[in-house]
C-alpha cells in the first residue's frame, strides 16, 4: 500500500511521532479484521490522528461512517481541528453534533420539542391538503359556471366546510408548532448542505447560520447527517442506547455500518453507569396517584391506586424512621443518600416492606402485581397520546406526561432488579422549595455492561483510546468486550531528562494518620519546598476537596506567589483560566485541587502552564455505600478480590496517572511529578504489603519513579530545574 493511496492521505502532519506509524498500521489492520482496538498512548503519541487516518480510509473503502466521541470539551475542539486539517486536501464530509437542548434557541426540553415537531409536520400536511382543496373548489366553481349542476353546489359547500375546518386546525397547530422547524421543512436543503460540507462547522456556527434564516440548526444538521463520512459527538450519543439508535436512524445506517472511536475511554464505564441508573421521586408517585383519581372513570384500576399509595407511604415511613439524631437537620437542597440495603448482602428494606404490605392488602404474588403494573403502563401510554393531542389542539398550554406510566414502569423494574447484585437500591432525600423533605428511590447501576456489551457486539469496529487505559484485560472484562481485540500501548516518547518523577518517603496517608501533627508538618514543608524550587506553575492534587481547602489555608499565607483553590460550587474553568493568566504574568502561581475533580484530566497545561504537579496521597474515591456496592458486584460477577481492584484501585491509579500527565506536554517541555505518599515508593510492596500501589503502575512508568526523603525533595527539584533552564 503506497502512502499516496493508503490511509496516509488523511495524515496531514509533516512527520510522524515516534510509534505513530506503527500504531496506524496496527489499527488499519485491526479495522479490516473487525477487531476492537484498545489503544493506550501517552501525551505526544498522536492518538487522535492515529485513530482517524486509518478509520477514514477503511470507512471510504467499505462504506462505513466514522463516529468519534469524547466526554471532554477540549478534546471535541481538537477533533474539529484535526478534521479541518484533513478536510483541506481530502473530500470528506464532517458533521459535529451536540444535544438538542444545547442547540435549541428556545431551550425547549426534549419531550415538548418532540410534540412541536410532530405538530409542525402535521401542520405542513394539512396546508398541503388545503392547497389541494382550494384547487378542487376553484375547479368546482369554474365547472358550475359552465354547467350549473346542483351536485356541484353540494360539492362546493362541502369543500368550503372542509376548508374552514382545516384552517381552524391550522390555527390551533400553529400555536404548538415550531416556526424554526417549519422554515427548515420549507427550505431547499442543497444550499445548507453545500455550506455545511465545504468546511468543518462547529455546532455554534451551524446555529448562527440557522438563526440568520429563522431556522433550527439542530433540524438542519440532522437532515444532512446521512451524507457525512465523519460524525463528531459526545459520549451520550453513543452510550445511551435510545439516542444511539436515533443517531443511526439519521445516518441511515445499521450498527454494523459504523466505526466508533471513543476518546478518554477510561471514563466509559462511569459514563455508561450514569446512563443506565433509574430513579423515581415521592412527588412523581403523588402525581401518579392524582392522575389515577382524575381518570377513575376510564382506568381499569384493579388496585394500582393502592399499590402506588403503599409505595409512597413505605418511602416516607422509611426515611422518617431511619433519621438519626440531628440527621434530619443536615438535609439540604442536594440529594442525600440513606442506606436501605446493605451494599454487600442486598437486603432492600423498601422492597421487603412494600411486598409485605401489598400481601397484607390482598394483592397476591409478584406475578399478579406485575400484571397490574403492565395494565397501568398501557393505560398511561394512552393518556400520553391524549395529552399530546390536547397540546397540539391548543387545549393545554403545557405538554403533560403520564405519571402513571412512569411510576408503573419504574416499580416493575424495581421489583425485579433491586435484589440483582448488578444494581444497588438507594433512598435519597432532599428539601423542596417549601423546605419540606421528600424522598427518591434510585436504582444505581453497579455494572453497566448492559449498555456497553451490546454496543461493542453490534458495531463494525471500535477504537477505545486513552493515555491511561491499561490494564487491558480489566477494560475488556468490565465493558463486556468479547470480540477479538488489538491491544496497543506506548509510553511517552519525550526525552527522559525532561521529566522528574519522585516518590516521597512519608507515612501512608491513611485516614487514621492524616491528621497526625508530624505528618501534616512534613507534608506542608514538602509543599512549600516544592513551590519555592519550581521554576513555574505548581499544581497540587489532594485526595478530597476538604483536604484541598485545608492545605490552601495553610499554604496561602506562607508563599509569595498567587494561590488558587478549586473547590465545589466554584467554576473550575474560571479558576483554571485565572491560574493560567496570573501564572504567566507573575512567572509562577499555585493551583490547589483534588484528584476526583475536573482539573486532573482533559486539561492541557501546555507551554509551561504546569511545571510541577504534586499528588498528595493515593486519593481513593469516597468509599461510600455506592462504591462498596460496586465493589461487591464485581466480586460477585468476576470473582472475590476483583471488586477492590476493578472498582477502587485501578480507577484511582488511572486518575493519578492522568494528573501526572498534566505536565510535560511536548518534546521541548519539562516538568516534575511528585508522589507524596509512602505507598508510591519502590520498596512499598515490602513495607506496606497489599496497601502499596507501586505495582499498579505500568512497568515502564514504575522504572521512572525515584524514592526521595522529604527533606531532600528541594534538592532534587533544584538540580532538575537548574539542568533544564540553563
């Protein structure tokens, strides 16, 4: 295969990064064999182009559409830029998609938009009928002039009545249709298509184009997706099964007709989990009960009203009885978790109380209850049709939805899944606008394979890429990838002497000794030394926002450079931009954040925006009931011991590796990475046994970690920066 005719036509850089040609060769071969590609590449590997070039080539050869997705805004911007570079010398059509609500100029929600869309199509259909009837009426009038037949008078009168009725219907529909979509449907798609595909247009550019012509950019774009060779989108377009199916419909493709590229793929599991968890609030159940009462003359109740009342009472009684002393007062406007099921044994008390009470009420077994719920859901679906019709006719100012249907569907799923170890039931409470406490049942998904496994089974091929994807076997296991895979991993190719990685020999920062005065004093001194000796910006990641705030108050008065705190409730983007701006002006600034925040990955601290990064502690995720339930589920599904590794240890190390990657972003860049916890030490497996995390790093990264005593950190940094700034 020559470079001219092969995938290199889509590679628009003058030279390849080290390993990049090898990566593209392997990916190209894997795609032709319909394999799933697992691709870990450090910064400087050129992952995006390495995946795009062979994918576009195979797509053209085999008539496949390429879909590339990320959950990080900065990566979306990079995809658009890469696509623009490729577009300059290649005839590829690219579309960039965002969610409906983000592109709608009126910020209309999804359900209301769907009804408005339906009304708009119906409006245009009736207008076409009106046009035909007017022609018929004109013809009848002309024929009557020629031959005054009484039948023609009757026909003319009937047509006039039909026209009056149709015009009345048009007036009603116009109140609940979308003018922007109406203009799209009337427009010539050729002009927009020509504009769209002459370049790579961002969603904002599409919206500006559409707004200038009184049209809906989302609907304009949607019509043209079937012509695209490459679609750039967000994770939810892929990981939400319904949205993915809709996207495929717009593309006019089946799953086997697409190649999916997922960037930052270490986040797929958590993103899929959020898409598959389901909830119901106490207020929704109350609305369902009221809806049954309002439709009692039509609904074949059979006891559903009482079923819902029992569920509502059980939720309320449960949180009322489980509040400990002073706990009720701590409930605020954010959802607050209350345990209703042991995360290891899954003995859901709401499920048990509900079944006991429905049995006492004479409802019979679960099979009979499920039949009742099915009937209720079917009635709710009919109500949805009625509500839509009322809205379209102008009889209702808002689009109502059937709470009966939602409640019945949730309860049906809940009765089956709350005891399934792959799910975990939680009771949440919070205060409403009247300052009253109300509850919500959440069925939290522990293992989201039900989302990811069908996806990877059905598509033609997929590329999962990240700087922290290993261990590959774990990724395959947790995502349910059973097809043949191509596994590629490259460490950083940047010069070794441009980076320093040290582990500081201090006691492991377990919760029990984190407040030890001597430990706190040692950490504080290491941080002060590191800030002083760094020649540029310093980024410090703590295990939690609490620890970040705590050390901010200690450090900020003692250093003579600006210190910024990334904290919950404050825009991380604003903090980051202030940090960059002040750091550039003053030559140095300090950013204090936490490892599970948004600034530890997906942010490019390039060109000296980050010279030193410090990770304080191992920073495991909060080991709450949710995490314990995930750990338990993995133990159950994949074998005892897998839970800690899959749910806690490896995700934490990935987060740490992501944070370490915030410095040294190019071959000419340089920076220091400091791991401030004894568990990172080379000899920590002998010192701390199972609590050591040293061996959780890939072998090539372990080789770079140098153990340093706390008092010698400043000398290590002094020597490193002296060598790299002269």
